[in-house]
């Protein structure tokens, strides 16, 4: 690992350090429903304040389209951060305006300020290199050094991720170092048997990671909405289930490649078919060969893996030494279709080696289903970033910090 780490910045006592976190948490009526990403930011912030650094925390939240929107304010996040740290956290009501300037100027050694949502400023995500660099320069004026710790955004070439790291002495925070350590174990020389579990809605989102991981894994388990494109590729009818017809031939190619490599690519043998999309939908378990043989015929849709499949997947996971999981097995938000995802999560807590939950919807699922973070080997804070890393892509937010895989 050639990544620049905190030690490369030298003594930070009395210096102002800008920390790019990923505090993009889910909110409901202004309340945080999952503070996992806030908790993940604590080690780096504590490491900096314990040195006497003045910490300026920046982050995005949601997609406010470059304009101020109270629904996406970081105010509740700043409040929660203060609660978790057990120390005062100031909140600035803008990002680079007078409120931010005054708040940063008032910082004492060891103090913390959270600036308002970066994405209230269109320059943050602009396609123009010049506009992003100009916005990064305004942010850089607040600090003496920059620490990148938002792993969930390192695959994005955005002002606070890329240009800001070039504008100041910069280093990776403890979260990014931890994330890369785990991902390196998954791609370098993983302990075996090595199983990857992929779910979620679209197979097109996972094709790159499937192609990159096939030569590296022992077993690949497929669930979620993407499974129906695989079933279609095998000649099964899938009713009104989610289907990417334009990917059927590509999927056939991956099935053939897995066979040639001796990789077990295992598809569900049964699914939960529903009359409609909704928690009150009628539903029944059907073999994958007879998805349309229900009272709803071709209008029925699969919303979860079936119990036989869940039991088989769980057994394989428990017998594995390394497991990476990205994507729910079904519509876990609806109680009748959460069982498959819950059984997979439980199996990951019982594996005898490294279990990694690959961020995004998977992380949300395990918490929503009542699991604690410490029941797993690692819960990633970056679903998209994790997948792109596992695809072998160059991530600009890491490259700018000196990362070479």
C-alpha cells in the first residue's frame, strides 16, 4: 500500500484540518434512521482532535441538485456527531460563505465544525474541471491540510474528493485505510473457500464485478432482482419479475465462463412469487421452473429467494472462510419478502473467517433487520466504491492520495 496516511502530515497540533467524511445518512422527518456512517467517521476525527487539530468536517447528503434544500441539511448529522463524540460540534449554515468563515475562524485547538451540505453548491459535482477546482480553492482556504475519509465517494471525481486533495497537503483517514485493507484481502490472496454473494436489483450494475471476480472466487451466489435475468438466460419464464432483456446474452456468457473456470455459480432453485409489489401482496413459494404457475400467471413477480435457496446459500456461506456480500436477496423493506436477506445476514455472522458486507443497501438491510455491526467482520461504508474497486477500476479519490494497488 502506497497510500499517504495521517502520519505523512506530521504534527497537526494547532493546525486546521479539513476532513472529507461520508455522512450521507438516511433521514426520515429530519431524524437519522441509520447512523452507521457517522459512527464510521469517529476514529479519524478523534485521532485529529486528540492531537490538538482544529477539525472542519465536510460532507454531502442526498442529491439536492446544487441548491440549498432544508430536507438535505447536515444539521441533524452535526447534532448526532456531537452526541457520539460527547463533545460540542459547531454547525455552519453554509459551506463557503460568511457562516462557514466565522465558524472556522472561531475554532479552538481540538474543536470541530461541520459545514453545510457540499452539494448545495453546484460546483462540487460540476463536469467542469475549472469549476470544481475553483470551489476546492474556496474550501482549501479554510485549512492547512486535508484528510480524505469518505470512502463512499472515492470513486467520484468531485471537488471535495479530488481537487481539494491536490490543493492542500493531503492524506487518507483511518476509515479509508481500513476499507482498503479489507478490499485488498478480498482481491489479493483471499483465504479459501472464497464465496461472493451478489444481489440487488440490476444485473447491469454487477457485470463488471462478476467478470473481475470470477477467476478469483470458488463460489458465486446470485439473488435479488438480478437473479431473474440469469434465470431467463437459462430458458426459464420469469413472469413480471425484474428483467434486463438486453443483458441476457451477456449473462449467458458469464454462465459459460464460470463453467470453464470451474467456479460454482449457483442460482436459486425457488423464489417467493407475489401478486403485486407491496407488503400486503398475496404470495407463494415456487420452483424457478414454474414461476408463472401461480394464480397470477405471467403477472406474478418474484420478490425474494425461496426458503430452500436461502438454506443452501446459508450453508455454503457458513462453510466459507472468506465471504463478500453485496445486494439484498429480496425486497427486505417489506416483511413478507425479507426472509432471504435475513438468513444470508445470519449466515455471515456465523462464518468461520472474514465476512464483509459490501455497503449500500446491504449495510442498510442488516441494520434494519436488527443485526449489529460488530456481528460481521466488516461493513463497508461505500457500496459503489467497493464494487468499482473489486472491478479493478482506478478510483480518482484514491489515486490522488498516492494509492497504487
